[in-house]
C-alpha cells in the first residue's frame, strides 16, 4: 500500500517531516523518499530502498542536507518517489498512494501524444510519473488531478509540494485515507493520524473523497469540494491501520475489539484462553476474550527489534522465513490448553499453517482460529494490500478450483456466510491448515463494528461488491 506525510510551517520543518513520514512505515517497506523546498536551496530530494533497512537508518544521516519550511515524504510499496517535475504549472514534487490497473494503456496513449517517461523502475512505468504527466495536461493542478481521477482504474491519493504550499488530494472514492493536522506554527497532511500526537499536531479533519486542498502556513484552502460517493477500504480497520489511528473519526483498535467481541459472544466453542497474532490480531483477540468470557493470554509474541511485516517480501520463501522468525511461541502458555487465536485474515494460508503446527508442537491440546474478516474470495483491484499476482494465490480460490474445476464458478455462493458452499470451503481451509476449528467474522458484524453505512465501505475482497465512477451512468461528483 504505502503512506505519505507533508508539512508546511513558519519554522524549519525537517524534524517533523522525518518523524511524520516514519510514522507511516507500517504501511510499506519497499522504498521511501523525502523532498523539501526552500527559496535559497530549491528542491532537495532523497530516495532509498527499505528492503534491507528501516526508514530512520536510511535517512537520519542525510537530514542536514534538507532545508526549508515545507516538505513531503512517502513510504512506498511501488516505485521510487517523490518525483520532481518541471512543467507549465511550475516546478513541483509529487508522491502518491496508488494502484493503477490500466497503467500500460494510459502510458501508450500518452506516448502516442509524443510524451515520454524517464523514471523507469525495473523496466516498468513509474506510476507516480504517469500521474504527474496527467496532472501536467491540465490548465491547473485541480484540472490535472481530476484528469487523473477520470483516467485511472484503481485508486490514487496524492500530495504535491509546490513552491508556495502543499496540495493534497484524496482518491475520488476515498479508498485510502488522507487526514489534515494543525499546530501553532503550521499544518500537516498524512495517511495516518498516528503520525500526529508525538509531533503535537491536532487532527483537523479527514479529506473527503476527491477533495483537493492546499496547505499554507496559516490556513487550509479548499480547491475542490468532496465528491458525493465514497468507498473506504474496510481492510484499513482489519489489517493495515495502526491501532491508534482513526479513519473517518473511527478508531482502528476500537473497531477490532468490537468486531472480536461480537464473534466471541456468538461462538459456543469451549476454549481455555485466547491469544492474538501480533500485531493486527491483538485487538480482535481482546474483544473476543471479553465476548467469550475467557482469559486473554500472550501465547505467541512478536520479536519487534528487527523483523518487518511478513507480507512485504517479494518471494514466498522470504515471506515464510520472516513470518516464522518474528513470532516466538510461549510453551508455558500453550501446553495442554484449548487455545483460540485471532488473526486479521487468511490470504495464502502458508504462514498460518506453520503457526498452527508450531502451536501443537509446543503442547497445545486444541488450536482454534478466529479471523477478523470474512474469507478473501476476490482479489482487490483498488489497493495493493498483498503481493499476490493472481486471485489463484488466495487459498479460497484454490479450494474453489479444486471443488468446481474452475476458480470463477459460484463465487457469490462461496462468499455468502453459512451457505453450503461457504461452509464446505471454510471446513476445507481448516482441514488444510490443521485447525481444530475455524470461523470467520461475518460481513455484517465487520460493517457494524466499523459503524459506517455499508454503501460507504468497500468490501469487494469479501463479497465482490464495488463502485466505480462510471457505474450506473450516474455523476460521481
């Protein structure tokens, strides 16, 4: 996925920019970049790979090279960015959180108009540069950003550093979050509200879907009002979000606990204790323990000093190694226990299968798994929250193919809670993973825990529902 941070101040902003960007590090571990602007020094930029180092260790020694009172930073799981651009709109830097599915088609159209691409990443088009080229086709930043919204299939939020302020724009359906903050000497914009407290920023508000604003040192200028439709990614609350972050004013940890409590209250399976797979399964487990009226125990712990999130490495072998090495079981808690453990989701199932085997090896009597979202039956075309290349990498689709001979048959039935197809699929997942039992949260319970109307929340990966700006021939702004 990725996250960004931008700030503009009456004072030097380098420290706020550095730490604010770092507070988005849980959103990705592939690349990061910082860029500042100062009248005397112009634009100063640095980009580094994060695949073998953390953000702070890569940038800390370079901070004296940055100057100015305004800057943007990005943690990216896609291309090197921010991109610095010279155009008829002026000189600016842009960073995106985006997934553009029709990038090749747009690129071919632009090259047919004699435009060119210079920022190539492993011989692929850099999608942030493509966004910049589309922006440059507008007579203003607003017109150019709206062209991005209209051209791309997927999602795109962005932050743009100009010579006289910072422009922030949220995806046209609000799939990814963008939040504004304020303190005495200026403003900030970020993907995560957890970036604000330790830097003394107070949350002002979330940007609305498609809204465009410009941050000055003394005010926020609205360049475009929000659009009418929204489809906020429900997986932000399930997995991606940091526990202390709020989206649309709704706290991540509160949603996870409420969702877990609902499942715990409905579950009749006898267990001795509950644990959460760190980090995103912990809130769910705390709620489940309360609802099921059994104690919460830390039967598995995350070794935090060096191991990153396990979804990020590109190869399955590397992902499996990270998943295994970062989690340490506690045999004193596991031995002889009927244990329920909570996790955020099941994608391929390989990491979970290894965890289950380890729990039994360390003495667990029974191992029950409770998942905080419905089964992932559909791949996500809007946000890159896994490294899966095809839907067939999902364990659900593998099983559907084994059952039906084709992984595209009866998907709606397999996605319907408690249908015969759903029950058969869940039982088969439990069998393949070696579980004593397996239950997924109901879609209705997850949406209720989030607290937004179902029509405002994207649940495509669970039930195949989604909304695009061309749907039903209706206006989307």
